[in-house]
C-alpha cells in the first residue's frame, strides 16, 4: 500500500511547496490589506505553512492514491 520512491517524495515536496506558497500569498494579502503582500511577511507565513503542510502531503498522498485506485473503474489501475 505505501510505496515511497524518490519520485513520490520529490512530487510531494513540489506539490506542498506550490500549494502552501499560493495559499500563504493570498492569506497574507488578505490579512495585511495589501496586494501583493509585503515580501518578508509572505515569506514568513510561507515558511510556517510549508513546515506544517509538507509532512502532511508526504504522509497522506499514498493514502489518497490508494483510495483513488480502489474507487477507479479503469482496468489499468488493477
């Protein structure tokens, strides 16, 4: 069920980096009422979000892949 490969880890890190960067950008812009937000405040928020989000993505992505394959009708997934 859980197969961690180099691609899985790198993909998880990239997904978490992009996801947390975009979310923290808009949250910081909303909280500071400036668009685009001040760079150092956005980077500070992004570091915290990345530290929390990356382990979650790496741990949960194989679980969601397993669940998705169980619900798939595509014969290539078996």
